[in-house]
């Protein structure tokens, strides 16, 4: 049996309230949501056909799993910019760029003395990523969009050594996403 666990499970948290409420439909359903490119980077090719600029952020603290009395917090922003070149070149080609920063904070943890329960410090673990994406779209009988996203992912679980043999609990990686979106008017 496979483990079924991820090294950075916060990547499974989707920051768009509307797309998450619709059953995670952002992969295949064309959307104007600025977070849409996180599900499918080709959404930028679709969005840029009609929008030049869109922006979304959480205006207040979003407490995650607040009924469990935990101090989890999710913060996220997304910015999309695009242009439809139809009037400029006479062909319905559009280009879009997107940026998103998503941060998941686990709250404040107390470091205690190895010999007793006395606090000796605190640390605040967090996971976050910066996503940079672009998409191209063509609206010629059918709407075809393609896209690509690069995510710089960082996981910081502590800047101390829990044992003499281990080091800092930190990881960083880069993730690549490709996407295609085909919308056929039937």
C-alpha cells in the first residue's frame, strides 16, 4: 500500500473560496477568478481574452479549522494581467500573466528546556509559495488556452535542531504545472 502522504500537504489547500465551494472545478471550468490559474495555468489564456487586470486577497485573517482551537492561518493573494491582441494584430490571440503568494501559518510553538518544562523560546512554522504563471489563448471557432506555472515552495518547520544529529527543519523546492483548456461551443 502506498503511504498517500505529501511532503508539503498545504499545497492541497486551495485559496479560492468560490472555486473550492464549487467542488474544486477550477481545473476544467473556464473561470474569471484570479486564483483560477492555480488549478490550471491555461485559465490565464482564457481570462486575458476579456480582462486586463484582476486582483484578489483576503482582507482579514482567515482562521483555518477554528473549531479545533488551533492557531492555523491561511493568507493568499493573486494578481492577473492580460491583453487580447485581436485589435492590434487582427487575430484573436491573448496573453496573460499571473502571480500568487499563499502562506499557511501553524501558529506559535513554545520550545521547552530538555531537562524540564521551562520555556526557552518560541518558533512560528509556516509553509508558503510564490507562483508565477503565463497563459496563451486563441478564440477562433473554439477557445484553446495553454499555460505554465512555476511555484517556488518553502516549508519552514523550525530553525532549531530537535536533536544533536539533525539540522534545521526547512525545505525548498520548485514545482512546475502545465495546463490546457479547450472550450468548444456546442
